[in-house]
C-alpha cells in the first residue's frame, strides 16, 4: 500500500520544551530520564510524561545504536540512481517493498529528476557490490537503468534532524519572521 503524501504534518502540539527533549534524544538516545529532565529543566515525572506523549504520537520512531560502518566491515557506500520501466503506483509500491527488503539498502527514496529512486547501499567492498548489483538488483523486474555513485569520503552521516522550525507556533509550522 502506498504512503505518498501521508504523514507530512504533525498534529501533536510541540512546544520549546518538547523540542529540547527531541534535540537531546537525537544527540544521546541512551540518556536516563533523570538526566534528560535536568537538561530540559523539568522534574523527572513531567519529562517522562512528555517523552511518552512524543513516543505515542510517533515523533520518536525508535532507539538504536549507530554503528561505525568501516569497523563492522562495511567499507563501501554507493548511491544508486534507479530508473524504472513503467511509472505507476503499483510499480512504485512493488519496488518500494523490494528495495526495502534488501539488507544492503540502508536508505531508499522516490526522487524527481533523471532517476525514479535513489538508494544508499552499504557493502563490504567492490566484489560485494558487484554481487549485489548483478545478483540482486538487476534481477528486479521493472528496473531499467542503474547509475552508481561511489562515496569517496563521508563528511556527515546520520546527523540529527533540524528542529528549529517547531515549538514556536502551531506544530510543524515555521515561526513567523520578524519585520526588520
């Protein structure tokens, strides 16, 4: 089932304290509730209530460890531009499911421009990429062209999301600019 256009706005009111909680958790997802409460100037109980509300509303999708790709033997990152044969919602849905199930694919986006999908693929080395490309990806029905872009050096990855646009007015709306 396609998800296009859904979930683009947040209906949960977010204030500056909620934003601070989200900022802190992006930087340290293992922080204790007591420490988090101190960092955002709340007592532990209200902090935990806010945290549970943010989790229940889906603003916090989960907690996980961020691994060093190279240290776990995944030294090659490739960005793939994928073109498809036929453009349709069923084709996009099917490819979304296929790409999402591939463990080498760590990010997948439907994009505009020359390509239809942009994949971020992480593998051990060039022979592993060749196996992925020739043994998996090019066998997917509907894939008509693949352009590979190899990352030479990663400057920033898995950075925290910018949250300056929330907590000022209505949830999800950018604050109004002040006249000069």
